[in-house]
């Protein structure tokens, strides 16, 4: 069994930065692909960025290119989402998700395990 817990959300002004954390427990951390998704009120959940098992490949949505990065800390079994140059349209609940030996793609159906989400609010 795998458990994921997000943290690091909060209020930030447009142009600012946040770093979200996803702590993974219950399995061999390096064997899991981890992806980040987000959902704004009244909108469908959308893919943000993901990393493959082993961390050798990254997929990302066009809207995050040059602004967001994903990284893995194997010593702490944690995946980070670094968000820079935040925009009001980035405001959403952010979720991390995992799947064993996955590719970290934008396919929501790839992921078997999901966290509870953390709120990111961006003010103008």
C-alpha cells in the first residue's frame, strides 16, 4: 500500500513562488512514477508535471514550461514541485499521484495512488 501526503500550499502574490512537497510512504520510493495534477473550482482536473520511476524522464504541460520543475529527494522519499512566476490562473488544489514503474505521463489513468491535495491561492 502507498500513501501520499501533499504540503506547502498557501497564499502567494502573482509573480511569486511556492514549493509543494509530496511525501510517499508504503513502497520502494524509486520504483514509483509521481505526477502533479491540479483542479480549480468548476474546472476539470488537469496534468501539471510528472517524473518517471527512477527519475530519468519528465513530462509537463505547456503552461508550466520555464516556470515549474519537479524533483525527487530519495533520502526523504519526497517529490517536490517548485513553482515560480505564479499567475492567478495557477490557483487550484494541487494533487500528487503515483504508480509503480510508471512513466510520469499526463494520463490521469496511469496513477493508482492519490494524495488529498493542497490549496494554492494566487492573488493579483
